[in-house]
C-alpha cells in the first residue's frame, strides 16, 4: 500500500459544546492543517462511551453539535474529511486485532489512566474500555496511515504508545504500519473564567456558540490581577487572568496600549473587559454566521457526515484488507 506524503488524523469526543480553549488549543491548528495536507477529523463517539457508558443518550445529541462547532470554526468539508468514528466499523475491527497483541502492562503504565482514575470520582472508570482506550486511539490513527498527528506536549506519551503498538504489529506480521509523527500544536494560554483550566466540567468556559449577550456577564465576573484591588493600583498583565485573551484576540498595537495602561493604573479592569468584549465580538462574528447557516439547514450536517463517512470507509477498508492479509484471515 502507498502512503500519502502528507496526511493527518485527529478527533474529539462529543461530550458537550466547545469553548475558546478548544478553539485556540486544537481547532485553530486543524483549520490551518486542512490547507496544508490531506486531513481526517472524526467525532470520537465510541471514545465518549469510555466514561459516559451509563448515560449514552446525550452522545447522539452532541454529534451534530460538534460538527457545527467545527465548521463554524473554519473546517471546510471540501478540504478535509469530517466523519463519525462509529460509522466506520473498521476502527472496531482493527481495535480488536491490536488488543490481542497489546500487553496489559503498557496500558496500566499510561499516566492519563492513573491520573483520571484519581481525579474523576463521579464516574465508574473501572471498565476495560477505559483501560483499553489507547488501543482504540491507536486504531483510529493507524488505520489512516498518517504522516502527522497534531498533539500538545502533554499528549506525546499517548502518541508514542500508538507508535509502539504499530511496531509490535510489524514485528509479528511484517512491516505494514508506518510510524506517525507528532505535529506539535502551539501552546495557547486560555484560562477559565475563574483562573483554573477552561473546562466543561468546571463550568468556567466561554463557548463558541455563546452570544455576546450571554458572554458579557461572564466577562464582567472574570478574575483579573488578584493583587489589584483598586483602579488606582498598578496592575500586572502577566498574572492577570484576562490579558491572555487579548494576546489571542486583540491586535498587537492595542495589546501594548492595554499593557501600558494597566501597569501605570491609567486603565481599569472594567475598561479592559470592555475592550475584550469588543475583540470577542469581532472574533465571534464569522463563527456565528457560519453556524446560523448550519442551524437553518439541519440536513447539511447529515450530508457532511455521510460524505465523510463514505470517504473514511474507503481508506479504512483498504488498510484492513492489508491487515487481514498479514494475519492470514
């Protein structure tokens, strides 16, 4: 089988609406990559079952909403393949085969497995699906034989496990799976409204579907420089919870003006928040316009997924033909 010189694959779980952290941490990079290479982006609904198996009904609801967020953010179905993981059954078949050769010890040493078991106490994570999700993740990647996988620095161990599983398959059955390489995504500081990491579970996010009217009270209540108690106190943008948003959304000249005004106490936090709302309104305008088009035409999302599913199946089926041949099935 031939392998494209430049292909990428990545996915997201449909567990709720996307926020600014998702956009600047992931989606912005995806939008750029779709213009540089062949790109496959999937809704990871099977992965959502690893933690939401007891209440799976909302997963179906979030699938089209996730696609809307992606297209609103700039993903173009004409330039990339947008598909639903569970509609490409070859992912499950490859997952089963790879699970036969993956040592349990590899999964138990996964740092995320240990961390999330300690941190997520409201859900039962003692199932095989949660332990074995890196095998499914490896299947999701390897089945498209990509050159690049976009990851953050903290996700490098996950990708290395995928590479190890691919090597083990090649060791038993002959050279077949190429080793995907990391495409590091630029770190984007995008704290939550309360200073913690922006997270759906914390309820501290600004969501891509939010209107300015919905966002305004959130922004007014945002934490800023904790040491700045009065407007007359000089501030420090480097410890302010709000200034990182200006770095992401406000032009450089305005950023310099805000920094100078903050450190000299000429500009108060209320004024800074008003400027952020102006930048946010400009940022939201094209996203919300694209989303309005999708909301007005529900069949459009279905058509995007049907087309993407068919394109993904063709590629996945070709890979599985090669896998079955090598294991003599």
